[in-house]
């Protein structure tokens, strides 16, 4: 994490919602008979969809997750079903695969995406295989607190070394551990 910036997971979900909403609108205008699995397949070669920054990615995502979105099983994705899917996603979080697939086209910064993916298991506090906006923000706060604790310990231990001689190396253990260090280097 660069600097003291706090991770903000809301951009992940806001971008995801915007991408799905925009893709749904685009597809609704293209296919008057509804957003069916067949129309989603057609959309993947439709230049009106593929020429947008997000259209083909989200159309492909909807195609792959059609049954999860089409809750009533009528073979069409409605605006209400898209809304319910997005609400569920916001409540339950996103998987590593969803972030990898949709992250960069959803407006999430590359550094946020890289950070979330690199620390996914640590961020996923409840170990359900998904990260929520709250878990991402909490991870950012917790990792900053831990970095500050280490910096404080280093400062205290290094300041103590002036009483015991020169100590060039930084120590990242507990202050109480300091008395057990090898004194042969002093």
C-alpha cells in the first residue's frame, strides 16, 4: 500500500454496478426481444457492443452467469433481476475471479485491483471466498495500524541502542525481545 492511503473498496462495487447497468442499457437498446442467452452470444460479435470500453466484457460475464442473474427462469434478464444481482453482489462481495475479470473495465484503479488480488486471503476476513467493500476498507486500516506499530517499535528499539552501543540493523520484534539479542555485535 503506497503512503498512508486507505483502501476504498466502494470503487470496486460502484464500477461493477456501472458496468452492468450500462451494458444492460446498451443491450436492451440492441435487442428489443429482451436480453436472452442467444442475444448475449450475438452481442459478443456486435460492434455496437464490442466497441465500448466495457460492453463485451460485461456481456461475456452476463452470458457466463446467465442463470444466476435470471432468477425467475424465464430465459430473459430483466432490469429488476440486474438490480437484484448487483445488490446481492454488494452485500455478499466479489470473488477473486470476478475481480480479475471485471476489475480493470469496471473503473477500479489498477493499483487497487493489484492490492486486493495480492492480499485477497488477508482481506477476506470471514473466509467466504469473497471480499466486500467493508473488508477492503478494514484491511487498509488494519495494515496501516500494523505498519505504524512496527515503525514505532523500530524507533523505540533503535533509540534504546544508544544506551547499549551502536546497533545498525533494524529489529522488528517486540521491545521485550531486545534483551535476548546477541550482545557479541556491540
